[in-house]
C-alpha cells in the first residue's frame, strides 16, 4: 500500500505488481479437452476446408444464439467484409467512429464510404437522433456496433432503416452471449458479426462468425468464404478464402465447454470493480442491464478530469508504471486515423460526443487471469491516486 506520492513507481517507488497485468489475457479453458480435440484433428489429417470440428462449432453457435445460420470465418474483420459484400452494400454506410478501426476498413477496403455518426454519451453506441442528418441519396446501410456488449437501440435503428429503405447490420464483436429484450444478440438486422479473437472472453485462437436468419444471404456467404466453389471444380460466385481451420474450431468447442465459468468470473470482477469505483469521485464505470444476458467482459470507465483530479492519460501513465496495463479504448476515434483523417477532414464537426468520450475512457484488467486480490489492489491504488491528485499533479509539473 502506497503511503505517500513518492511511493508511486512513476516517482521512483516499487511497482505495485511484479509482473505485467494485462487488460485481457486469453481464456484457455480445459486444456486437456482442447488437446484431445487437437489430437483428433491431427489423427484425421483434416485440418481445414469445413471439417467436422468447424461443422460442429457452427451448429453449437446456431443453437446457443438461436439463429438459423452461423458461418465460422477466419477472423472478425474478414467476416464483416464478407457480410458487406454478400449483402450488396455500396455507396455510403453510416457507422460510429468510436469503435475499432476494422469497422471502417471493412467498408473503405471495398470502396464504400464510411460516414461517421456521433454516439449517445450514455450508451456509447450510435445515437439514433444523429443518424438522419447523415443520410444522402448514396446511403445504402447503417451499421451499429454493440459496444462493450451493450446492445444498440435496435428498434429505433430498425425504424430509421425501414423509413429510408436502408440495410441494417451489426458488429457484435463485443456482444457474444449477450441479449436484447430476451433475444440473443445475433438475431438482428440482415446479419451480425462476432469476433473470437484471442482477446475476447470467448476465443477460437483467431476467428469470427457471421450469423443471420436470411437463407439466401447465408448461402452467398458460404460460397464466398470458399472462393465461390459450389461443389468440385464448380465456381459460381466471386469469393475469397475466409474459412476457419479445424484447430481454431477445436478451441471454439473448448471455449463453449467453459463459457459459463468465463462469464461468471467476468461478472464477479465487474461487481468488485463497481463496488469500489462507485466510492471514488470522477470515475464512472459502465452499467450493465442485469435483466439481460451479459458477458461482462469490459471494465470500461470514464474519467472526469475535474472531479478525479487527473486526466485519463495521466492516470494511465501512473498505472502503467505500476505494471497495470490499463489502456485507452478507440482513441482518438477512427475519424482521426488515416486514411479517414485525410479523406474526410471535416468529420469531427459532427462528432463532439465521440471526441469527448475518446478522451475519457479507460479499461482495466479483468478475466480469469485476474483475481479479486489484484482488483482490490488496483482499485485501492486508483483511490490513492485520486486522493493525492493535487500532489501528483504538482510533482509531474516539476519533472
């Protein structure tokens, strides 16, 4: 426990943690089960091309989400690109800027213009009230992102899309195992995309999936993910290589085996963080709707510099020196990254709430690799930093 400002590692004190504490270390699940699945793959000599593990994983996804079609893909970004292409989206698409850059890349890569729309500061998702001002004759779709696993205002987005004859799709990379009005995320819009990257609470080493209830769309995606092949030597559609391999699917089956344990640990961690941070002025942890299913993966907080005494960036710098790798998220907004900063230089005019949030968000370590004692040490340190923010600020100025 730090006794004075000089005890902080930034000013020469010992680090709070001997080893690095990451925001998210991969969940491994039952190692023996995973290795048994891998051995089955190796024994079969069937490593890719829609093998039995991929097929089993897809059926598990369909059952878990309650959706007609789940198509396993090599990663979430390629999954999004395939959904966009298969849906025939062109022209302009309205998306948030406060999200991962792959959301914009997936459109720009296909010469579709991402039009950045501001967010609701309470939900951190697309603000429906801001959408219509961005609709032009070239707009063909809206893509919502269920940030932190918290669903978009789906019903309002559906109304706007229907009114303007636009397609509606969702990036659900954060939202696997989450629900909206009792229905699992994955059942909305023309289709939704999951990411199963190693940093997600549910991972397939590297991977993703497209889920949809549209039979024709699913059929096109299945063709496109395998170069357009429809049977042996019969190419009927333009395509690429988006196939998930058997080892990744084996990891997905292993993750399914432990999914309830992963979520329970995330919820335990979240509740502990929330209990402690609710006592500290200037730090506001996001809320989850406990009447719905959540994965509780993200310990995302907003830092109010005036109330906390230090900026989000100053807090992160102090924590990193203590081997707590807290991090910014989606900073500074896609619209301030290349090529979008140069292509669409005036986007920031419409993104005041996005830019404000991008300067305030901080995410803390969680997951199965983080125990309750570590969380108590982290939150106690954050409380100490807040209580001594004046002295810390003065000492920083004097460096």
